[in-house]
C-alpha cells in the first residue's frame, strides 16, 4: 500500500508535531487556546492534512454548539462547494450537502447555503425537488467555512505516481502467482509401469517409487527470471520515492547518528513539498482564527486575529544535543521565547515561559528576596504618588552598585 505510506509519511513529517501559536496578548492567546483544546485542535489539524494529502483539498465548518461554545469540524471534499469571486480568496458563499435515509430506507438530501449573514436550509425527500424550509441568521461575520488545499492544483501527494504504484502492485502480484503456481506444481512420472491405486498409496506411505528402466520423475514448473524481476521492482520503488518526493525511511542511508544537516539533505525533496503545504495550511489556519475572533469580539473581546503568530515544526529525527548547543550560542542574540521555539520537545512556548517565571518566583520567595523586593518597590511607588514634586525615590544600592 504505497499510497498509504506516502500519505502517512508526508502528513506525519508536515504536522506530526503540534502547531505553535504565540501572541503578545496573553488574554487573547489564552481564550483561543481554550477553544482549541475544547475542539482537540491537534487531532483536527492532522485529519484535515491527511484528507488534503489524499484528495488534494478539504473543508472545515465552524458552528456554535448547544452550550454556545465555538466548534470546528472537518467536512469531506465531496460534501461541500465553496463559491469564490474571480481573483479573490475570501468565499462569497458555501454549499454543504448532507445525505441520510429515513426509517423506510428512503433517501433524504439536505442542502445548506451559507452566506456571510445567514443560512438557507433546503431538503429533498426520496429524490424529489429541493424545498426551502428555513432561513436563519448567523453571527460569524463571514462565511463560516474554510478550504484547506494541498497545493494550487489541488492534487494529492501520491496522485502523480498512481501508474507506478499500479505497475509495482502488478509485478508483486505476478511474483506471488509464480511461487503459488510452483507450490501447486504437477508431478510428471515417466515409465512408471502398470500400477494400481493401491501401489501409489504404498509408495506414498514408504516414500519410494519404483520405475521401469529409463523412467524419470519431474515437476512441471515455470522458470522465474528472478534477477530481472527484482531489478524491475527495485526501479519502480525508486521512481515512486523520486516522483512523490517521499524518501524510503527504511533505506540504510538513514541509519547511524546523522547530523541535522545530513538528515536535512536526505529529506530535501519532502521539505519542498511540505513548504508548499505549510503556506496553504497557514492561510487556512489564519482564516479559522479570524472567524473565531469575530465571535470572541461579539462576546466582549477586543482582539485582532493578526496578533497571533503561527509556527510549524517538522516531525523529523533531531539531534537534540546539537540544537541545545546552537541555542546556547544564540543566548545573547535571541529572546528566550525565540530560543524555546527552536526546541523540538517544547509544544507550548507560553506555558513553558510561565513555568519558568513561577519557578523564579518560588526560588526568590524561598529566601525572602522576592517578597522584600516587591515590598520595597511598592513603598517607592506609593511615596512617588504622594509627593509628585519630589525627586524620584532611589532604590538602595549595594556595595557593587546593584539594586538590592
């Protein structure tokens, strides 16, 4: 199942590690993360990316559940149509199709026509015409559907090598048929003489056959040219990996403790494919955040979806020691947040920063330093507010000139 191998490898490499979101607005990021956790966003992203890898595109619908919570769910490509104006990427409308059957096994077809302001509901029973049954407003401020595309041509990851996969499967099937035929080969006996069925039974029991002069025994089998056949299948496998840009991870060249640069060279083709995926996927994620932000602002927030930064990480073998050394060397040039983003083991940078701050507070509080410093700063601020005309309060200096 080479098609499955290509999809699983490409999707796992592209989004096997969770997407990282960051923002200067902690309240906005926390509200957004709560919604993501409620919807199991990491699994949703994986399933959407998998469908894109197979079909070339996928859709997602946002809605409010019975508890007034924001939800988003994958919609199969065959159940949705997005309508765009020529030259624009923002949809004008979306059509969603729902197929079911009643208790008498009669088909029911439901169609939802979503615009930026309302939704029109149509239904058809037993193959009849579509009837408009309801029109309801919604408050998303836009068409609450998102299209995720694998690439501009909307092609799946293995679509370009389907003919090679078919040829490989045919060769493997024929090889299996050759061996099965030889396992069930016919025994040819020459000049066995006049024998009865009883004689044959005794020969089977004793494991010996008596032949006349010049007699012989042979198997009727097919001759299999094993070397050319294996070379042909090997070439097909290499072409599948070459034209799909998905490497053979079982290849011996991937063995050993390779450096990050060496691994990157071997994954160069797959990296190019995933770079295209990332740009398309990021645009869709930004639209998801924009729609969620519309609802958060209706609920009293004052957020801008552009404040959220999205970062993808490749799920590939990592030389953690090498990365740690690089991060240490960049300590004077990059912020702690940027350096934490480089670590493959950190999924949520904001949580990690908060843990570091909490540990620092606990360490300082254990020696009384944090409480004393906070108290001194509080007294200084109070004195400055009460006597605005006085010079600013100077913090006590230690012998080395550093504030104590």
